[in-house]
C-alpha cells in the first residue's frame, strides 16, 4: 500500500488573480513541491523545470490521447474530432508529425522569408506613421493574421474567423465557464468556415496547405487526414504567434535598455524572441493524461488523471535559471522550453521564430524608442497567454 501523502493546493490556475500574475503563483507552487494536487480542478500540477521535461519526455505514461486541455478524453467526449497530431500518441503520431515537419521545414522557410520581410516592413511603417498606437490591433495582430494564412494558402476574405476559432480551440483547454459557453455559441458557424477552408480546393497552389495535400497524393495520408492537418495549422498557427509577438513587444517596451540593445544590433531579434519565450511564453501550460498509475517525483498519480504542465513556471525556475525574473536578451537561452519539448514540441516553432525575427528586425530598423502609453491588458483565454491591448508611442528612427 502506498503511504505517499499528496501535497495539495487550492490554487486555481484558471482564476483571474492567478492569470494576472502567474509568476508569483508559480513560485508558490514550486515551493510546495514538484507535483501538487490542485483540488479545485482535480488535476496534478508539475512546475519545476526538470520535472516538466521529465513528464514531456515520457509520452508512454503521460499521454496526449487524453486531450490537449483540461477535458479528459478518456472520460469525456471531445468538443471536436481530436487533432491527429496533438491529441495522439505514437505510433499514429509519427506519420502526421513527419508530414507537418516537412511542410514547415527550413526549405519552406527560406522561400517564405522575403514575403514576411515585405509585410513586416509595411505594417511597421504604418504603425510608425501613426506614432501613438494600440500595438495589439494596430501591429501585433495584423502581421501574423496576414503572413500565416498567406503561407498556408487561405483566401483573404473571412480571416477574422481564424481568431474566433483559435479562441475556441485554446478556450477549450480550460474549464467550462460562462465565457466559454458564450464563445461556443459561435462554434457551428465558425467551425464550418474553418473546415471549408481546409479542403484541397480552398488552398492556393504552392502554399503550405497544398504541401499537405501533396503528401496525400503521395499516399502518406488520406484526403480526410490532410484536411485535419490543415485544421491543425488553422488551430495553432495564428493566436500563438500573435500572443508571443505581443508579449515579446511588451517585454521590450518595459525594458528600454533591452530595446536599445536590439535597436543597436538587430541581429539580436531572434535572441530577444527566444528570451521572451522563456520569460513570458504565450503557452504557459499544457496537459497530459496518465495511461497508468505512476510514482512520479514523490507522488502517486492514478491512471487516467490529468497533469497540468507549467512551461511558464519552468522558464522561471531558479533551480535552472540565474535571476529568472530578469528579462535579458543576451542570456544563454539553451534549455528554454516555452515551445514545449519532446515528440509534441511545437512543430511550427521555426516558422514562429522566423515570423518574430523578421518582425523585430523591421521594428528595430524603424523605431528609435518605444514609450509605454498606458497599461496593457491580458486577453481572457485560459489556453494561451497574450495581450488584448498594448498602448505605445513609437518614436521613429532618424
Ligand atoms: C491542433 C499546443 C499547441 C495545438 C494547439 C491547438 C490545436 C492543435 C495543436 O498545439 O489542432 O493540432
């Protein structure tokens, strides 16, 4: 018989207080222990850098087939057919992952970079001309919302559906709140638009979406699987990059000396984004579901239980990072896991890095100084951390 006393906490990672200042709550969680039972939701929390990595590397025990969010697909019906890359384990995962990795490979990125540069320069020029902006609607949202669907090969009309759908996908990672139920009243119409745009005929030739259908033509996927993988692009490709670019911009605006480093040496753009992904990742947490009872880091976790894994806490763990709460774009960020790690580590991370690198290089070339022009606001989605507002004044480079 096991006599392990479980460490419990009444912290609610989905509460407004927690989300407003997750980092102080992570410190409290880490102090309680590497594995803590969150009694409010009946789930386990893993918050230390080393144990987060251990969970993510043990896919046999900590499965993705139980769903990417709080909902337990071993016990509940999913809100949509599960993702065939995120919400599956090997061996099924291997084939779909291979196709998506190839579509998002360095060769694709080399072909796309020039268009990213043109679009970034255009959006940055517009924002600089305006000077006083809300950076979220004026700059941070429009750029990914153009370059990502352009790359996939989605028509220009109706792209706002991508934002609503993304909100649903990541909203579904959290609890069933009134906010979620209200959002989901739009699910039938928005899902129909999304699925329509996942069809072969809806995708422009030469795009990343068409590359998925080329894999179907080569016999690697069925036609339905190709549509489901395009759905994964449209689920995970837009909000994530909007939020991570927004949080990076805020970190730079709040640390003028770091902005000055980047402005004086735009080759630091990639490093700045990487450090921001450690410091304030748009993906703060994700879920695994146990396939069996397991002894893990001093706790006995039962079979088919949900484990909430805090990437955002791993990035601030003082056992791994020196002065973890300091934003320092010259830091060595090796070991940064804001994109996750292991077989489900973000398949689009090179794409996201390129988008961000090009964006911050364009900004560094055009802007001398960034002035905060009021408080920023977080957006209310339990599955992603990001901003709904970031008032700034951009002072142009002379
Ligand atoms: C998908 C955790 C990021 C995701 C998120 C949401 C949806 C999907 C993947 O990965 O549909 O594959």
